[in-house]
């Protein structure tokens, strides 16, 4: 069973982390606009079980190419970092996959975009994320807590608490606090093709 283990760290700005990654010789592997469409049953059966089903469409901000990934996420597990089962597969046609999910009783329940710059360093994936309304985050995904902690420390982020809440959860909480009920959240000025 594949597991996702990551530290999600709220930061004021991404530039200091980007500079450290460059100074340490990390490999930059991409810069994307991601549109994340979440699916659930009408009675929110997946959400009630702390599970998720997502179609993510990534557009490369440098060459315009797109790819899409279907992801299932299991319930969160105990640990210092966000830790849960994750099953992913690339899909050729996100609109056809959305139609298939609809036919199986899943409807799009929420959609949001984020800008993500991806790096690899010391066996970890380091993501520099910009999320509407929420700001900037650094995610460090690795094989175990020790690897994540080492990269977090070397990036000068050892004093930043790791969040276990997903971006969806953080956005829903923010909207509730603001008295808003949006189901689609896009980055300003971005082109969107709905799945």
C-alpha cells in the first residue's frame, strides 16, 4: 500500500526556500498550474470517512503541456507529519474520467487551483505552493519522518509547525470563517477547463 508522508509548512514567502534549494544544488523539476477537482457521493460518503477522490490537471507553465492524474487518498494516520494511503494513476482524458466518476455516483464537490514549483533534493520532493486566499506553503514529501525532518532543517524551516490539514480543508475552513460558499476557487488570471 503506497503511503504519502509529508510536512506541509505555511511560510510568508517562497523566495527564501527557493534560494536555499538553489544553493544546496537541488534539482528543479517543474512549475505547474494545478486544477484539482474533488469528487464525492451526494451524501459525502468519502469525506465522512476522511477519504478523497481527485482529478488533478497540471499545466506546465513553461511549455503549456498538460497531464492529468486520478488520485485516491485514504484516511489520515498517526505520526508527526501528514501520513495517508495514496493511490495514483495517470489518465489520458480527464473529461472522460469525470464522466466515468459521475456514472459511478460521484459528483464534483469542490475545485481549486494552486501554483506549484517542484524540486527534488536528498530523496525528497519539495513543493513550493501558492494557494488562493491561503498564501504560500512548502511541502516536503519523503520516505520517512527522519528524511523529511532533515530537509526541513536544512531549508531553515525547523521552527515551522507541520499542518496535517489538506488544502481543501484549509480552504473550506477559511471560507466558513469569511461567510463564503464558493465551490470553485481559481488563481487570479488563470485559464480553467473544467473536468
